[in-house]
């Protein structure tokens, strides 16, 4: 049986390579557990000076998590889904707080769980192949794995726009927004890995030396429109502003929003509003785990996965079907903290 994740050492470098090419390296519980164990071992090993995360073969860095398993569990008792979130969020937190330098190569699809692996790293390398997104509202989920922390800290309302629409960014856009720290041609990655393995203390200088000129970041041309049209934390207001604008771009965004789950769009807006105020990343992950434990058992997630991943008819029937139908009471229930014995903990 092929291992879904390869954890090896190369000189003073700890290497993590995602190895589920047929699933675009989507994460399962076993992969998260293996990565966590490797990181914990390397943390106290004086021979290991830095960590590099990438994918072994095939397209995509990491397309997310094992969504089908989550939906099947959510439709039942939710135990397996909560177990996955628990270990995945511990992995996200461990990377965020890791004492040794970490570098992620976001070469290809970097979505959902892949965002959770790459954004905590000190160095985040985008390429011409990078396709970065948090598309969860399209399946009745929300931008988790720290999305409430990272997206809320982007300039203006870019994070809210990305969370609601699931818009895909290319590598140049990731660099311009600060989601990536470097932009390299994919053909330079092998050399980057070779040099980093030879001198793990010099990651910044190595990536600086190999970086190439970046194409124009197209999203910057829409920054003013995004800040204006997505200014509100109330979904109904965003709809009204987009409708009133009457322009082509606003119309495209409105059409996109109408395909997403109204419930989890409201969850996303609240997550980012509260995430910006969070004192620590640990607090953020505790909140996201509670929200995830609730959302995974709700109708919209199970229906979203049916429509997009199982039946592939791309015609989810959201309940409620409109923003107005999603009450503050429902959102309060979703954000209710879990009892002490069930709450997420970092260790």
C-alpha cells in the first residue's frame, strides 16, 4: 500500500510530501496524524533545522480535506468528522506555532486543507501553477483551517470577498496579497529544494535568489470595487449593494453568491468579523472547531456535497434558500461553544 504522506529527512531538513495524487493530495485523518507525529518528533531533534512541505507527484499541492467522508459522517453521528477536524486543526496550530523555520511549496491547487497547511508556514512559495481558493461556501461549509484568522487580516475586504465567492487566485495574486512570500517558476523548485536541503538556515536568501518577476496581479484592479461592494458584514446588505451597482463585475459576483449556501456565507462573515478580534490562533481554532462540529451535521453541508461531489448535478437545494431565511438565532446556535469535554485543545 502506498503511503498517503511521506515523512523523511534530507540532511538537516525534515521533508513532508503529500502523496495522494488521484485525490489531488486531499487530506484524510491518517495523513494529518502522520504529519503531526513527524513535526512533534522533529521539534525536539537537534539534527533537524527546518521543515519543507510539498506534494510528491501529480497535479495540485492539496485540494482540501476528505469531503465525502465528512459528509457521510455528518449525516450519521458526526464522530468521524469531528475526529478529522480535531487532528487537522492541531496540525494547523502546530505549524502556526512551530519554532523551526517552515516552508511550503504551493505549486498547483491549494485549497481548503492545503491552505491550512501552507499559510502557517514562515515561507510560502507560489508558482505559475498556483490555484488558491477557499471555496467551501459552495458545498455548505465555511473557510476553516484558520480561514477566520488569515482572511480577516487581508487588506480591505478582500478576505470577505474570497470567503463568500470562493474566488480562485493565481500565484501572482497570492504574492500581491501577502498570502505567498515568494514567487518562483515551477521549474526552479527542484533547485530550491536542493539548496534548502544543503543549507536549511538560508531559506530566505535561497528563495530570494531564485524568485522570478511576477506577472500582474489581476485582483488589484478590483480592490476598490471589492472594498466598496463587500463592505458590510450583513449578507443581505452585500446583495443589495451588488444589485444597486448595476455593473458587469458586480452582476457576476451576485450571480456567484446566488449559487452558494446562504447559511454558510453568513457563518463566514461572522467568522471573519470575530476572527479579526481573536487574541491567539489557538482561540481561533477552538471557535472554528465548534462551528465545524455544528455545520458538518446540518442540511446544507450534506446537500452541498451531494450536489457537487456525489451526484455532480451542481444544483444544491439550500435550506433556507435566501439570506433573509437564515436567522441570527441559527447562526448563534452554530457558533455556540462546545462543552468543556468536547472542545478542541491544541495538545
